[in-house]
C-alpha cells in the first residue's frame, strides 16, 4: 500500500469522517440499547474503538471528527443534550491515534499493531484527561475528584476496549483494503 | 432496532429562532456561566435556561432520562468533592470554615488520625455546583429535541465552517438511519448463526471480544460502502467549487436581538467579574454565626 498524506482533507476524508461519526453515534447508542454484556453490565462502551481505529486508518482529521461528532450524535440520539468538552475529549482520542496514520501500510504487521496500541493508550489518556480537566472549570470539582470520578473510569474502560478491539478492526481492514485496492 | 433523533416539530418560540443564533446564544452563555461562583448570578442563569426549556415546550417524560443521567453524575461528583477530596476549587472553600458536623477518629490497624469537618462553606459550595451544572444542562438539553438534524450542516456552514467540514457533518447525520439499519440486520444475521448477544460469560476481555462479530462486519461494510460514495462524489467533482445548500437559513430581527442579548450578558459578565471583581464564591452571611 502507498503512503498517505497525513493532513489531507479531501473527498475521502469527508466521507470517512462522516461514516466514522455516524458509526460511533449509532454504536454508542446501540450498545446501550442492546445490552451487550461488555457494555450494559460492566458499563463500558465498545464503540469507543471507532474513533481510535478511524484515526489510525484515515488520519487525524477523520479521527477528530469521528470522535467529536460521533459523541455529539450519540448524545443527540440518547437525548442527553450537548456536552462540548466531553465531545472534544473524544475527538482528541481519534486525533492522537491519527498521528500515526501516515506510517500505516499493512495494518496487520506486529510492529504496526504495537504502534497502534501505544497510540491508543496515549490518545485515550490525552482525550479523557482534557475532558476530565474541563470539569474543574465547569463543575468546580477538585483535580482529585475529577481524576477519581471522571478520568479513571473513562480511561480504564476506553483503554480496555481500545486495546482489545483496535487490532481486530485493523486486521479486518487490512483484508478489506487489499480487496478494494486502496 | 429503531434509531431516531429526538427532534419533532413543536411550533415553539425557540424553534422559530435561526439555528445559528441559538448556537451562538448557548455557547456564549456557557462561557458566561462558568466565570461565576456567586449563586445569585447562577440562579439568574438557571432561570434563563429553564425559561428556554419551558419555551421549547419539552415535557418531563421526554427529558427524564437525560436529567436522571445528569443528576446522578453530578450527585456523585458533589458527594466525592464535598466529603472525600475536601473542597471545591475556590480558595475560600478550601480554607477552614464554620463546622456544621465533625468527627475525629483513629484507624485501629494503622493508627492514622482522621479529623473531618463538614463546613457551611463546603455545603453551600456543593449547592452552588448543583445550580451551576443544572443551569448549563438546561441550556443544552433542548438542543436534540428542538433542532432539526437535517439543518446541522447548513447551520455550521453558516457559522463559518468550511464547505468540506460542514458537508461531512451533514453527511454524518444522513448516514445514521442507514447504519442503524445495517447494525440491526447484522445483529439478526449473527443471532441466526447462534451468536447470543445477551449471554454474559467469561471475564471482561472475553466479553469485549464477543462484540467483534457485531462490530467488525458493520464497520467494514460501512467502509466498503464509503468507497462507492467517494467514487460518486469524485465523479461529480466534489470540492472544486463553493457549494450551495438545500436548507437556506436567514436571520430575522429577533435572531439579532437573541444574539445581542447573549453578547450583552457575556460582555457585561466579563466586566462585572474582572473589572469590578463581582461574582466570586458567595455565602449568605446568616449561615455563618
């Protein structure tokens, strides 16, 4: 596969950002609705892998829009309103993982999967930290409170989901993109 | 699975306002609210938020789920903040205050001395936190119920976003029903093959891996479908010229009034807060003997 431009935002990025956002929104809503064991009973959201994976596959802008707009869509579908700082945090997760998109070629080699896993950890940490810290300014809670109530639960559940599901989607995407010739 | 947006036409006063004016109003008010810790100002903004909520003709049954979510999360944060981690981010609350309830104990095994004092300042700060978050929530909770999802793309374009970005937003809203249908079909197909979605078995890792048979086909189908859409858009020379939008937005005099009101509140609040130093944490003098 050929190397891609990391910061391009052409037709391809417009479409995949929209698909990613819609998928993230629908799957976030659906995993609550369907009571999938991992989501309903343990209160974790497998859909979080979508912005992480779309960032890795299609670049930082696609990751950013997928995370940001997907979270907005999920909240709109659930009727939760609009939470700017949490949506931005979700966007940052996808943006950070997207920083390695330029170097991804096969999507299934051990080195690329390892690189993606490291970026998943960094991306989730950065995104959830930004969202949690913004609670200090909005809700007036202390750093310790936001760390224990907001950051840690979101970080741990997103990390577990991201680390398990990202390689699965990467390997599946390797097969699909080889077939599509892109 | 039925996935639909919570929006329906109600003919309310709020819906008559231009979507751009509403976004500008809400975002400016959000930045206005977060600069205050004086409950008297926050009560004014809460009244404003609730006024908008009732003017939007929303019912309790429609918004119950959202309010429950917000109140449970907020209660958790306030309880931890007030009782466990000590105080708010305001220096005057963190300092010693008038104790309402206190206890001193020694942990038997470790010998640690615990001195806890719940002060009037902390309790008042907790109440202030509630008012502040509910004011912000009331402001934004109306969005999914009163804004037509079909107009989001044109709205963000009208607010200065680039054509490509606005088109991406618009496309995302239009993809939702299609992807929800794909999800349903995949779920049914996998169930027909013996995939038991409700079955809880194994540890967390095993449970998350069980989502893969659902997640992978839906995602990969969407990506393959996306390639066709890209080809179609490229063939129609997408992105070469400025776009026109089906949804036409136009400001009326009352939209300018609405935006002007938000700007007045925002600028006035900045002046009050940073020029006259009014609006910091306030506790009624009667609460402290």
